[in-house]
C-alpha cells in the first residue's frame, strides 16, 4: 500500500495493524466473504475507524492479511536457523507452512474475490516461500542433516501435496504424520559397507 512505502508506522499503529491482520485471517477463514469488518475490529481490539483507516476496502484487507501470512512464514527462517539445528528448524518451519496453508484454504473464497477485482495477492508469494525453503534446505545439506539429492523444488512439491490433502482444520494429525514421513525421507543414507 502507498502509505506503507511513504513512512514507517508508529509502534502502536504497527501493533494495531498486526492485530487487525491476524483477526482478519481468523474471521475470513471462519466466515468467508460474509465476514463483517465490525467483527474483525472487535476481535482485533480496535475501533472500526482504525480498521477502515488501515484498510479502506475489503479487498485491501484480504490481500494484506494473505501477504502478511506469507511474510510471517518466510521471515521465521532466520530465527529458526539461529535457534535450532537445521533439521529441527526445517521441521518447525513445515508446521508453520501447514498453518499458512490452512489459513489460505480457509480464505480461498475471499482471495478469489480479490483476484476477481483485478488484484493478484499471490504475486511473489511462490518465490518468497521457495527462497525460504531453499535457505532451510541449504542449511540442512551443509550440516549433513538431510540428503543432497532432494531439491527445494521437490520438497515444496511434497509440502504442497500435504497441504492440498491435509490442510483442513480437522486434518492436522494427518498433516503432522505426513510431514514426519516426508522429513524421514530426507535423512541421509548411511554409507554402505563395501562387499568383500
């Protein structure tokens, strides 16, 4: 949005914006396009005037909420890698990816409305997510924690498949099992003893 490029928000205004975006994801996920701005404002703990000042249209709010989810997912990578071994960081991030996919699935109707209005909320999201995953995979291969013959593109395809089949709200246990299965498949194979 133009305002974001002009000047940074005050700390309290930034907190309010983050609360609005988090509430918007929850409410649009639950109610789709029928979501009311008043409920979003109430859940965010702000007035409707604050919500409208930040997001004058429904489409602007939906797009910003989706882009914020992508940013949160991708910006988690440096902290995860700084605080965990690479394999654990990758596992933690894949859980966040499923959270993101679940939110995206819940907001599908709202996101379709944004696309129909002529805006592309998905612009750059694939590249950003792929870059985040590449950082995690590179750290894992450098540490010898994951196989070197699996590319980030392969891993993204596996995660997308898990998201497509198991990102529904009642499918979290299945998603976790599939993530474990996928990550087990990334373990490097021990070298074979030579035949005598």
